[in-house]
């Protein structure tokens, strides 16, 4: 589960950090989206299939994905005011 949490969390921070404004302020490039989808699919397949690790139930992988999405939203909501306060934007 740690592997899935690291991969999904990394995707969340990648999308949050790529924009100084809010997460949805601009669309990511096609290559970024394609590589993210590939990354998530590969990590999920390895985890569910139990390849090089103990297999995880699909519900657990989806739960970690949901947690990563919530993490990205919360991080984004905190990032914008902090950046504004520090004069980064």
C-alpha cells in the first residue's frame, strides 16, 4: 500500500505544484496527462495483481486514489493563500 500511496501522492503534488494559482487555473499538457494516466494504471495494475508486492483489493487502491485527490484539493486550498502571503504569486 505504501507504493500506491507514494505514486498517487506524487501525482497529486505534481498537479498542485505545476501552477501558482489554483489547481484548475490552466490545463496540463497532453504529455503530462498521458504520463500521469500511464503511471496510475501501471501502479494500480502492479498493486492489484500482486506483482513484486502483496496484492491489494481494488477497493483499497480506489480508496488511496480518492485520498490523493482530497490531498491535492486541500493542498491547493492551502497553497494559494500561503503563496499570496509570501508574495510568490
